[in-house]
């Protein structure tokens, strides 16, 4: 829950981010790229691509919840 995280100690999160910057940097860059691609599909009204994205997201969550991953 992001609201719980946001209410945590900012100093702690600053230190966690700095300590993990080598892992977080590439991960956040990849996330930003994926969000850009999602924004493009929405702007293009590309229903097929959006459906594929959301089907993959659902399948990944279902695997996680079922303990497969």
C-alpha cells in the first residue's frame, strides 16, 4: 500500500534508495519506458495492444497470488 509507504520515515527511504541505486536506476528507467509505451498505446487508441498488456498483467498477478512465481 503506497499510502503506508509514503507515511514512513523519509530519511529511511532516502537511505534505502541511495543504498540500492545500482538496482533501482535501471529498474526505474525500464518502468518509465514501459509507462511511455502504455501512454502511446492509449493515445493511439490501440485496443489490441492494450488488451495484450492487461492480459499479461492479469496473468502475472494471478501467478504471483497463486504462489507460482
